[in-house]
C-alpha cells in the first residue's frame, strides 16, 4: 500500500517542501529502504521509527518497505523526518488515516519511546505550510510556540507518536496554538542587570553610543585596557529600541535555522548581542558549510555584532564584513547550494591605540615605536574603516574619577531617547519595507533629508580636504549628522550637528 505525507527541508532560513512517499507490502526480503539523498541522521531514522512504533503499541511492517523523500536531488538533513516517515508507514499499513495526513505538514524527531523532540526551522515550516494552503502543521510541543507566531495557520503541538496517530484518526482533539504573546513579550533577566548607570565617566563615549544606536550606525572605540570599552559594549543591547513583531520574527527565523531555539530558555524578545572571539574563522563569522548555515553576522541580525580586540582578527576574516555592512545581507555560494541570509546588524568594535595598549595614556608609558603603532593600526583596512560611521576615543579614567563620579543615566532613560529618534526615522522611511534607519539611507534619501545650506556645505568641504576623507565618509558624516539632528528634534541639520558628526571621523586622520 502507498501513503504520502508532506514534510520540509531547511535551506538557509527557508523551508522547502519534501514529499514523504511510503510503500509497504512489496514482494521481497523484509527490508526497510530509504532513498531520496538522505544524510546519516536521516538514514538512522529506521531504528528510531521501528522502536517508536513498537513502544507506542502499533504493528511494525512485516514486508519490504520503501520510503522515498522527494525531490531526490535535494539533500535531506537531520532527524526531523522521523515523525512524517513513521506516520507514513502506519498510514500505508492502515493504522493511521491517510486522508487526514494530507492536510498537514509534519516534522519532528522521535525518541525510542515514541516521545517527540524539537527540531530546527519550525518557523520557516509554518510559513511554508501557509504558502501551500495546508490546514496546519504537526510539530513537537517544544517547537510549536515559535511556529504559532505565524498567522493564519493551525499549529498542532504533538507530545508523542501515539498522540499524533489518535489525532489524525480523530479519536482525540488537540487545540491549535494561537499566536503566543508570552514568547514575544518575554524579556531577558540578564539584560536588566547590565545597565548604563554602572558606567562612570566616559561622557563622550556614552554620547557617541547613543547616537550610534539612534541611527543604527557602526562604531569603533579606541582606548587603553581597562577604559571600559567591553563593559559599555555589553550594555548597548539594553538601550536599543524595542523590537517590532516583524523584526522579532526575522531574528527568530535565523535562530531557529541555527538551532538556538531548540532550547526554549534561550528564546527572548531582545535584540541579539554576538561577541565572537578573534580566532573565529571566515565561515564562523560569515556562515557556510556544505549546506550553508547562519554565521555570527546573521545571528546578530537586528542586533549588535561586537568585535573586541578588533585588530587581532585575521585580515581575511574582517574583509568578509564589507559586503554585508553595505547590503544588509550575505550571499553564500557553495557547490551544493547558494543561500542568501539576512545580516542587518550594528557593528561595534573595540581596539587598543597600540600593541602595548598605552599610547597617549597619562599614567602608563608606551613601549611601542611609531612603526609598530602604524603596523598595528594598519590591520584595519581603509575600505572597512570607511564603513564604520563613528570613531570615538575611550580614555582610561583616573582613580579619583572612578571613586568620585556619580552614576550616569540609566539604560531606560537613554533607551527612551533612542526609541524616539528611531521612531522618527521609521516614519520618515515608511516607503521602505525594512531597515528604516538613517544608517541605511540611499543616495536619494541623503540628498533629500541631509541637505546643507551653503555655509554648512563649505564647512564639510574643508573638513573633507583637511582630513583626506573618502566619498563614502562624506555620506557617513551626513547620515550621522541627520541622527544627531533627530535626537535634537530638529527638522534640518544645523552647524553643531554637522561639526559633531565630523569629529567622529578621528581615526581617518590618525591612521592614514
């Protein structure tokens, strides 16, 4: 007997339909044959399927059985096919309703006892089921809440194989999950502990970060060890504007494809903060593999990518950031597949001023020669530095300042100002479906929203000539000036806004 059911294969952060065809009662040796380009995890499903069937109280196949995962030229990975294969086998043996099986997209890993385990990519599967006009999808209970965020599709949480069969046979009813507001509104307790009120001094740096967050600008901090660069960077996520539902779904789709949401405790409604070590490989940062998976830049989508000790990263690793910083996405090409992944993130870098870290420090003598300092700083290429909007120094604080300084503003207060400025940009760029912030302005938007009068234009021209800035730096200055004007609730860019934006190109004149 032949039975069919539908599952899905994860391709990047998207799901592609996979037809599971099961034929039992074949003449020949008792054997279980699985075809359709399965990987090792899919091939091992035979043992899980047979154990789950017997431990759930159902009959195992007693004849030759063939399972085909179509299309045959698409690689199938992971244990998510356990549940659809098992249900297909039981439907072919008339232990499960084959007609009801056609109404649902099904995915799930099975334990030997027949209990379900979570799978990657459930959000993408829900979007696929809706696209294919399926009645709903059957998913393990742990994977169902994120899929329920997709509207207009029934998500049936399944705890075990026996429960799935009884549901399909209409012996029991299972209430579909609705959009899960608790998942969207769940905040991080850890994030609440990292507050900007803990940061003493560093007023210029705090101001630069507020501007950076308000406009989504990339930023680099340069300062001696112990000046608080890493401490401040870890608090940036706490002052970023709250996520909108569509942004949360984008983040969740990337995390789901990477397997992060397999642990429900890690699913939070917060902007991601990723801080890879400087020994990371190109593939680890960009993403990749035989069948490409998200890297750190995609996992930082709609959040912060923090590169501590920036010059210590390999040159080739840093250079892969250039295209994603411009386009907000990354395209990974491999012999087996070509995948485009979202990568709209705020890049925050930290570096020392020299190899020993104490150039310009009033209390520690620097032991580095001019040649060593130039070689150290030249590890950051000019094209990459051009793509960093704000350069700011983070001088080390004196002991007196640490002891006597009063606590600064809290993250809550700063977040309110950033959110107000970002909301202004959201309305301004309403003609864009995504990326509605000043850092993503196109050339036409710059001409329209960053227009300067004659005197301001002359000021900027003199600065360009004096500091030998590039054309890309020219646009970056205008974008930062527009953000400063938004924070000041000004309709147009004024002289103080422009002059402050120009001073944030300090590394251009220090390094080159």
